[in-house]
């Protein structure tokens, strides 16, 4: 797995044709480019085959937004199966996004099953965790609870953290639920991810450097470079700012400037 990652998450905000058009823009803009990071977009499932087609010849990868856990397809109406991802050679999927937790009632148990299903099948999961807390102690309890029940060292099988990506998305910073708190500076994001890194270490007892840790929550062309140049920030999940071509391109370019070899 790459150690720097930028993903634009389109959720269900674009129609099929809008997704194809935006993918064509990004595919043409970055045709033939080589990136020192994994750059991708996570479109709605029904748009994926069209989007894949428009991105051919560019480094922009297709990432899946969410997956159901059984390795075989079957009786899970409305789901995207792991078998479908394998067929399309999609290697990475998000799981546990706060909108899945809140609007679809997903529990840490569900998310752990998804994580294990991915790992058993060679798919890299991006595990999203998040909180709304202002108090640091409570925040750490909430995050520890999410981590412990999905990747904790007391669970079997023990998970090899080098096959996982963590995305820390403070719920209050995500545009869906933005509150009045100012967006964090690069330094604050670096500190938050440093804290997440040590929580991951505590619950897994594995080298914290093994897994990339991304930030999510109103990342935009205005703050991306500041975030990406901080030592503990391995990249971002980008929602709203990924819905417009120039804006998403500028965020990929911020990654290029921050991480050029
Ligand atoms: P946002 O969304 O960038 O619009 O805040 C991020 C996310 O939901 O992952």
C-alpha cells in the first residue's frame, strides 16, 4: 500500500453523467502522469464502470466507498460485494464512514466484519473513525472504542496493520455536519493524527508507522498543502471539494508539491 494517499469521495452527490464528465476531466488532466502517492476518487457504485473507463491512462485510481462483508455474492440486496471489486480490480475500499455509521446504523461489529472480509480477499480497507467531542479525554475514549472493536489486539484474528489505512474524520469538520468550530490548521491536524497514531499503537500494539493515517473534514485547495506538509499527515479524504474538477486537481497537485521525490 502507498504511504501517501489522497481520495476524493463523491458520495451520491453526482449523477452518472456528471460522474463520467468529472472523471473525463481528471483523466485528461493527468494523462500519463506519475504520482509519488496513491490518488483516487471514490464514485457512487452505479457509476464505477463508466468512471473507470474515463480514467484510463491516468494515475487516478477508483476506490470503493463501502462494501458488504461476505466474500461470495448472494442475498444482500443493494450491496456492493467484494467479488465485484475483485472483478473490476479495485484494490481499496472505504469502510465505517461516519455517514454509514449514523444514517445506516452501522456498528463497530459490522465494520470489523467488512474489514476482515477485505483482508481475506486482498482488498485494502480504509477504516474511517471520528468523533464530535470537544473534551480531549472523551474524544480519546470514543476513538479508542471504535479502534478497539474493529482492530483491537484482543480480537482474533490479529490484524496486520500494514494492510490497513486509517482515516480520522472529526465529525464536526465534515461539511455534512460542520459546526462553528474553526477548521484546524496544518499544525493542529498534525497533532490530531499524531494522537490517533498513538491510540492505534495502544489498541493494536503494532508499530504505529505501519499504517498511513489520513485526515478528512473540509479539506480544500486552501488548506491541502498546509496539511500535506506536516510530518504526521499521510493524506486526505476529500468530500465537497472533490466535486469540481479544478478544485480536485489542485488538491492532487498539492500532494505532488508536498511529496515530490
Ligand atoms: P468534506 O467531506 O470534505 O465535504 O467535509 C469529507 C468526508 O465526508 O469524508
